[in-house]
């Protein structure tokens, strides 16, 4: 007797299949693919588009305005739910597909799951060259979707209906595997999307992908415990893996038991509450003096769920103790072996729990604990000073904007940022009160991420106040999903800071001899440089034209009132504020390697090169 089958198009079969996939961890089950973002063109409207109409009852659809921003929204959703649920993104062939590349890179770099379903050329090649086809003369099987290969953790082109079955299963495996996850691409030729096939019923059966909590190897665990016991100045660096594993409680138990202090990467900030005695704030180029001072003298650095980017290591200059060694706890062996470390290749929560047990009775010297707590107290005073605004009638600085927001948000609020000068100020100064409050995308530091990501977070956490913090440069990159927020009645809040240019890159340009060239939003002056009056651009009016409620704040007092009003609103709201450009944030506490011109005729670059050579001289390779 033959097995039962169901005759569907390839696109219909894919949508039905996706609707039956689940993850489960610690007994909690979630939809693996919770919904699909889409913009339709000729490359997907008759296939995936028709299938989404056919099965609208089981696959929620979200209408986006820009393909890149749809991926950002899906990434925000996945991060908010600790990688246990993803969203799909479908686009047409050609420009729609290539617009996915930036978002795919962001997802893969940050180890966050998203499913990409771009249209592709005709597999039968009967209509070549079709509209928007690349038509590569030396490789007829090449399409623009091949640009997604290097930024995807899994890629396949489904050239026959039956090929979908093994490929879809592999795609789900990668999405659900914390050690493998990232962007997953199934490129879908237009003719194959609409082609019918007799699918086995088993393909549509409910499947649960169990997210393992891999335990540490006993031999590695014993070696790790010995390394900690023999250290005199240990420091733990919390990365994003602490959040993804929901290991915050295990980390708190570890630090309470051992007294080992914690500094956090951008992705790991909030692993401990800001007022925890062991929390030193950020680490690296945008970190705190309290965290970086300890890093320079640490003899053991325990990395938990971190990739050790150049910002974290200060481009290899931060960890200066000649005897420093590294112990890395990571679910991914690739990251665990960085810096020639001892490794615990395991789930962050499981590893921290077992390491805490293995260290029973161990605690750092009280003199060391007293020293780092004193450093933390000094830094808390610096934060308070940066936040303070004594004159409510004054134009706020950027750090005073953060101080005003800090006074308004609750523990449950989510604050999102990704690029510009804000990530540095936030990493140094923000007082994270809960694991999900601090949402910084700094693996790719992608301008334009914040607003669409806020939509994904809001979908994942209905009722949660969500704030997208953007400067004018980032806003101009990708404001289009404001329309989606209005359409879907998602009450996200956008704090739009106007400082007339690329403030972060302007400062960096000045420090490396670039003299802030090309970083201001100004008219050209008589000499041809962009040093004339600021551009007469009204970004608040732009946000209002897209459907947002807009609150303009000119002073510190008006800003406080506007933020409070925005938080209480049930509509998408923008708080617009022009800031005093005077620098009020503490300077960088560690170096970052941006190569400076080795020879130059301008004095600014000559001086910058001299400083660069002094800094680079202390870089180390940890072997």
C-alpha cells in the first residue's frame, strides 16, 4: 500500500511545512518560524505569495517596505526570544533578493536565526533572460542569490520540487541549532515555486527541534576549575551567549559564590543588573574604566558566550598581564578556541552551573574584591555626572538624553541601538536593569537596524515598551518601516537625535588625521568643503508624514515630558530632539585599531600616525 500524499505546489508545501515546525528547550515550546515578512514581485508573487494567501490561517504574514529592514525585524524578533523562534523573509528575484545581503550578514555575524526565501531564475530556463536575471555568460547556473552564499549558514537552490524535502529539514536543523545558527537561504526558482508535486503526508507532520543544553566535558571541566582556583585576578567577560542561553541566573549564582567580577560585551550587557556588586559594565574600546583596568591586570580571563571582537580586546592591546591566560565557555567550538584558550564547549547555563559546583569553597581574595568594587563606585559617579542636567531650560547633550530616558524606562523596557556615537555612550553609561533591556546590534553595527528591529521586538513581546534610539544619519538610512509600525499598530518609540551629521565617524576621522572630512550634513562652503550652514532638513516632519505621532523637545525639561508621554502612548511615537554637540561622554578607555596613513603631507595625519605607532606597539598575540 502506497504512503498517503498531498498534491501541492512547492511553495504551498513549504509554507505548510514551516507552519508545523517547533523548538523546545526546558519544556517550553515555540513556533520555529513564527511568521513571514514579504514584499512581492514577479519572482515570488505567484508562488510564495499565493501560498501565503492559501495558508494565511497557519502562517502569519507581515508586510514590509524594504527587504533589508525585513531581515532586521526578523533578527530583532529572534534575539528577543533568545534564538528559539525565527521569522522568514520572502522577496522577488533581482534587487529584492540582493537587498537581503546586508541583513543576512548581520544575522550570521550575530549568530541569530532568520530564514530567507528569495525568488530565482526559471530552473527550466525556458524564459531566459527573464526580467532582473543576472544572466552570467560564463555560468548559466549563477544568479544574484549566490551573493547570499558567503553570508548564509546554509544555502540551497531548490531546482526540483522533491529537492525541497531534504533541504527544508536541513534548514530547520541549522536554524534551531545554537552552535550553527544564522541566516539560512532557500533560493526558489519561479517555475519550481508554482510546480505541483505529490508530497508525502509525513513531510507536513509536526516536528519538534529540541535545543540541547550541552554539558561540559568532565576533563575540560576539571581543567577549567583548576585554572580558576590558581588565578589571583580572574575576570569574566559576558557575551551574548549568556542571554541566548538564558544563563543570567547561573551567572549571578557563579559571581555570588566566587566573587569573580564581570565585564560585558555589547551583546552581553545586562547579564547582571547594573547595581550588582560584581558588575563592572562594558569591556574594551567602549567599556568602562572599572572593567578595563581589571582587564589589563587579569591573569585569567573567562569568556562566556563571546566572539572576542576587536572592540572587546581593544584590537589585541587590552589584556596586558604577561601571564594572562584564557578560559572560554562557548556552545560553538570555533569561538571557544579563540586566544589559544582552555575550552568548555557547552551551553552557557549548563557550563556555568557545573563550573560553580566544581569551584565549591573557592572565592577571590577580599582585597581584590574591594578594589574592583571601589572602581565600580568611581565609575558610577562618572555615569551620574554624564547624566546630570542642572538646567531644565538648556539644550540637552547626548548623554543627558540617555539620562532622561534612564529616568523614564522601567525594568521591562527594551532599548535598541546599533550604530553611530550612541553605542559607545550606551556601553559605557547605560544602567541595564534586566536581561533583555539592552539590545545593541554591534556585530555588524548596521545603520538602519534600529527601527525595523523594534518592530520585531514588539511582535515578540507585545505590551513591552520598546525604544529605538537613532541619530539623524541612521534615521536617513532606513525610516521606511515606520509605515509598517503604523499599519500594524505597533506602539514603538523612536528617539531621534539630530546632530547634523555622522558624529561618531566625525570624531574618529579627527583622531586618525581625516579632519572630519565629509562627515557633516551641511551645505558646501565657498572652498567646496561641507562646512556651510546645516541642511534645512526637518526629520520630525518626515516621521510625521509617515504616520508617527511626533513630540518635539528643545530643552531638557521638554525632553523628560516627551519621553514620559511617548512611553504612555499606544501609538508609534517619535521624540525628536536636537542636541548640544559638546562632548560629555567619558573618553575611550581602551584603544581601537584604525590604520592611519603611514605618510602624509597634512599635519593632522602626521600627528595621528605618531600616536598610532605608540598604541600599536603594545599589541599582543595570545598564543
